[in-house]
């Protein structure tokens, strides 16, 4: 039996990506297929960051092709290619940033910032170029969580360079003010400051920019949602009924401004005793999943309430870098992968494919 490109494609069409649930041919991941006699070489291009998945996926696709009668050597290379996706109508993409993801909550105190920083670190651990914008002007926490105490530099007096740690670029008002200085600003000043942080930071070719949104659904959040080109939003809540009430408001706000909800993360789902390991649902159970069912959005995952998450964030070494192989870090990585896959499923940005149309009156 002679080996052809079609027989190879048929074999690969039977291999399912465990992360997307689709076969590699249907998801158009098969690239650069070369058949030379009995030898086959090809590439699998993942639309999400998945460095930790490369070996297993490569082995699976090579085994599927090697099982074909008459096949000689099989060489498969797995890689990632992150592209820009569509944002709200009337809002232009930013240069050097492919996708912006807003991590939001309807109320404070649900662990939104801790979730945002660990998701950013999880994406970076899988090979993506990632930045995080600390949009909580009144209570910036990312400098502490990311273990950065420096001041940003400017090369031209107009823009500033992002600071970085653990492979993630960071911008925060916290780098520019005294830690004990309160921000006694009204809404328009805060919105302007956030716009400057976003637009005047020289982000370096980001696949994803995570925005740690301020809590609530007021003027600041609405202005950001209308002016910033957001690919999608993640809602962080706890199982508690009061938190879920506000999380629903946040979800509705993004829907009204045309920003898709990538999913919901339930934080502090169960309390894990640091002494005996006993798990107790002190904030209730199933609230996040129930809300997802009501609104038709994805439940990305649930995180426990453990002492280690708080201690690691406060020490400037969040869980994903403090215990990269631990069970909690694995939850963050699973959530980040689901989030990235949801982004990959969105329509690609095609604005660069079309010329600008200018109408002149003669």
C-alpha cells in the first residue's frame, strides 16, 4: 500500500486533541505535510499555548500515522501559533498585543487579583508571551504578587518599559506611587490613568495581556470595557450567594458592551485545613456552576481556599511559580488552557486583511 497525503490525513482525523475535543484535521492544526515514499513528516500547530502537551500530542499523532501499512519513518513537530481575535465593534486592536483578556468580579474580596496573576503565569509557563495590567488603581496588588519593587524606565520621556518577573511583563500604578499613598481620584482621572498605563507601556509582542480589573461594575469598568479592545472576559466569584449576585452583574455588563464571556472561575470553592487536610465548603457549593448553567457560559474550574495560595501571593511568588508541579498550580494551568482554547475558538481578527477605505468629495 502506497502512502499518500490523504491516507495520512485520514489517520490523523481519528486522533482527538484531549484539550479541545476535536481531531487535528478538523481543527486545521495539520501543517506542512510531506510524504516522500514511505516516510512522512508534518507539523501540528496548536491555537493555544500548550508546551507541556507537545510530547504527548506528538507521540499520539506519530503513533497513528506509524500504524498505517507500509509507513517508514514518521516525524511530527508540535508547536503553538497564537493569533489575534476579534474584539468589540468600533474598537481597534492595539499594536504588539494579540489578545486582551479581562479578569473581573462584581465585588472585591473574591481573589480576583490572585486568580489573574496565576492565570498569567500559567499561560507563560506554557510558552506564551504574556503581560498583566493592574487596573485596580485604588488598590494595586500586582507589584507585591509579582515580587517587583523597581520603577519603570522611559527611553523617550513619553512611554515606559514594562517591568517583568517570572517571564511576565507587568504595568501597574503601584510602580509609580508610594505604597502607603492613597489614590484619592475621581472616576475620570482613574480612567485616564488606566488608558495611559495601557497605551503608553511598550508591551513587547504579547500573545495575551491579562487585565486585572477593579472590582465592581461602575463608571471605571464600563469605560474600560467600551474603550479597550477586549477579546473576552473571565468572571471570578466564590460559591457564596452574595458574591454570585455581584458576579452576575459583572457578566451582564460585559454582555451589554459586546464582550464575550470566556467562562467563570469559582474561587475559595472548598476550604482545605492545613493541619488535617479536611475539606469543607464554607461558602456553599455549586454556585459558580449553577450560574454558568443559567447564562450559558463555560465553567472553567474551581479553586480551593488554602493558606498556601495566600502566603505565596503575599511573598511575591504566586502558586504557579512557587509550586509549579503542585495540585493547585495544575488547576490554574487547566483553567488557563481552557480560557486560551475559548479565545482560539473565537473569530479571528481580519481587520489587517482589508485596506482602509477613504471617501473623498471632489
